[in-house]
C-alpha cells in the first residue's frame, strides 16, 4: 500500500509518500520562514496563500522523487487539523479533490496523532509506548496503548514548550522560529551551569506529583530578566547565557514531569519512550531525556530531526495506519482549528 500525505497546518508546505514496508518514497517540503521572518511569527493569511502557491508543484515533485504515477497511489491523506484554519483548508481541499478525481480513498489526519505515530514509521516501535509530544502548540505526555487508544497522562496548563522557546527568543531579539536559534546559541555557551546561576528562571510544577506542565511563568521571568539588562541589543555572550539558562530550565521541567510518567509507565510494563514534535529536535532535550530513559530501563526512540518537525511523511504514515485500521474518511470531513487527540479514541469506539 502506498499513501501520499499533505501537510499545510502551519508554515511548512509539505508532501510525503510512504509504503507499508516503512519506506519513505518521497519527502518534499517548502519552509515559509522567509515569508514570516519580517513579522516575527507566522501570519495565518500569508501562510494560507503560500500553501496555495507551493502545494501543486510539491505534489508533482513528490511523485517525481518517488518515480511513481497516480495509478501507483492507494490513498490521499491530508492534515484536517488542528492548525491554522486557512492553511488546513488548502491542504485538505487539495487532498479531497485529488481523491475524488482519482477515485482514491481520502484520509483525514489529526496532525498531533501524526507526530506521535512517526516513530512507528522510522523505528517500527510497537504499542504500547510512552510519548512526549512537544511542538509549537502542544505539550503532552501520552500513553499510546494501540492505534486510536491514547491515554493523556499530562499536558501544559498554559503555553506549549515550543511557545516558551519562540516567545522568549522574540524577547531576546532573535529571529523566528526561535527554537533552533536558541538551541544553537545555547550550544555555544561555554559554561551552562554558570549561565543558570547568572539567570535563574522558575520551574513551575517541578517536584510536584503528576505530569502536567506550566511554561507561562518562565516567559514572564524571561521578560523581567531581559528588562533588568542594559537597554539596547543584547551582546553575544549574554545571548548565549540567556539561551543556555532558558533551554536548561525547559529541559529540567520536561525531565521532571517525564520522570513521573516513566515511573507510571514502568509499572505498566511499557518499554519504549518516544519523542515527538518539533521541539524534539532540540539537542539538549534529546540528550537529557535519553539519560532519563536509561535510568528507568526504557529505550528512548527519537525519529530523525526532519521527521520531528512538520513534514508530509508523517501525515502519509498516519494516513496509512488510519486507512488500515478504520478505512477512509468521508469527503465532507471538516477542517478543524482545534482537534484534541483524545477524540481519536472516540472515533475508534464508533468504527
Ligand atoms: O511540530 P512543529 O514543527 O510544528 C507544530 O506542530 O507546532 O514544532 C514547531 C516548534 C517551534 O516552536 C520551533 O521553535 C520548535 O518546534 N523547534 C525547536 C527546535 N527545532 C524546532 N525548539 C527547540 N530546539 C530546536 N532545535
Ligand atoms: Zn507539528
């Protein structure tokens, strides 16, 4: 079975093709960073227009890269939410139009579910597994017991981890998207411990029971720290220290909450811990959580970085699993700005 997947929920226009032997046959992507850079963040209207502009030729390139014809494709998957609604509609309507014209099954994919299933494509991770989903809009710890059988162990009560990176980066005058820039500058910091002493930041909920997160206080503290520095652009050593302090604090918060989840998961005989979502590209977070997994005798699985950040391959793979488990989606499936992953459990019950 070969599935083509379309991703347009944020600022990446992406198309992927996968087969049921876990092969990635095509992975093409247009990142809209250039378009949004002058605005310091994603502008939904600009994103939707850019998706319209780029999607058709990316679909053609994906078929070229895979050396396939339309007659070789068995289904079209597209992100139907959650995400910026204008962009979601572009990808979803394109997917539906192709499916209708080619008499192919259409598969409406939940973007969050696609993130957490990616490790099953890249590493063939079996259910059940514990997963930390850390993206621009979501921070959740889930137990994936089976396809469409997810238990939410904890989530952010306010901002997502990605937002903490992006908003703090903006305050420091760093370009959008902030996460990768903070990651690079933190790596350039000579003494990370000294940086956390120079800029102590709060770690809300750390040390408490449960697996929920809070990052809003961190953002406020960053504002206060930056306001206390001399006015004007920040010098490079200060930027490196600030980024190291921020990144270490976020890694500490994530590790503390994941530690609680791992204790629970170990009791439930869960062996794998999967990192998913764009923030999972972060070098310090990957290293930190790998060490934590080892202390719990769990195996950490982190998909390759280009499959952690938004891409079309993960949509194609989630579409493939969904088609296998539940069959195609209706062509009148709506585009949804909000679509909690837990609703996938109800869909399983209904099918
Ligand atoms: O999953 P994703 O590509 O899009 C969403 O579904 O939100 O995640 C985007 C987020 C952004 O907040 C971006 O700054 C963050 O992932 N990110 C990183 C890194 N690479 C991407 N955050 C920290 N370190 C990175 N290396
Ligand atoms: Zn994403």
